[in-house]
C-alpha cells in the first residue's frame, strides 16, 4: 500500500528485564483519584464515578533507568505543574470488564508524570471547554519502563512520592486511591473498549505544584523504583 507520506513511527516503551517493547495505543488519565488531591483542587472527594481525559500516544517521553529524562517547558503557559502517578499498562482486550477480572487485563505498571499547563486548564474550565491544550501537549507524559505484573504482581499499596530539586512535594500511598486500579480499569472499559497498548495514568496525590526551567523532578512508587526528569 502506498501512503501520501511516511506513517509516523510507532510509540513504544521498553519492558524491564525483557528484550521487548510495549507499543502504545492510547493514553487515558483519571482525574482527581486521591482524596487529598481532590480537596486541594477545590472539590469534594466523595466517591462519585471517575472521570477521564486523554493524551496522545506521542506525548510519551521515555525515561530509562538510571538516566535523566528531559521535559521541555511548553509555550503559552507560565504555570506548568507536575503530577506523579502509577501507570497501568493494558495487555488484554476487553469491554464491560467485571471488577473481579479487571487485573487480568493489566500487563504491567510504570512510573509516570502527568504534566499539566495549569493556567490553561483553569482558563478552559472557566470557559466550559475541553482540557486538551492543558493536558495533551507535546512531551506531557514522561514514563519509565514497564514492570510486568507476571513478575511483580498488582500493587494495592505502596508509597508514591515526588521531589523537586531534592525537596519533598508529593507523598502518599497507592492504597489511598479513591478508585482502585481494578475499579478504574473496569469502569473505563464501560466507556471505551480497552486494547493491548493502552496506558492508564491512575491519578496523582496531593502536593501538585509548579516547575520552572532547570528543576529536577524525581519520583517513585514502592516496588517500581524511581525516575528523574529535568525541566529545560
């Protein structure tokens, strides 16, 4: 088949301890999935149904173990925030997945940052418009390698944290998710049919805040190591 131009390269993420790549299809993100973060954003953390937004696959910035990734500060914003998250990587197709079977669809997990143009997000909220320009911009999804669930299991607890220039900014525990990973996967599958290659950013804890050029963000989740990203 002939194309009018060369198709874009497939986005993929290395799988830890495997000579294999995880091809990225879609990126889904859960909004306000930690109680304390919901409160700091001015919302009631009652257990209402989760909501989601998306990022394009090519927003991925892969950060290799032991290396420092690069996040270019985006244009048209003066207030860009970090949001440290545990990412679930889908490995099995499914729709209307029962909660009890949801984790069977998760291939593995990774560390991720949901970078956000907070000032543009606030403007879009006031105008009743989508968040795309605030969440789905270039380089907005730094991510580490995929850790296979078959090797490490499925986390239901474990510290999640982020430091900026060595100072604590976010610190909580995965057990504090309002909607667990299984519940999130099951609910999302009622809205979209999930396919291998989908990534789900499962939410960020309290302590989100701004970064500036030159800052070093270092974050981690117990059992999944840590990664570092420099703002340039």
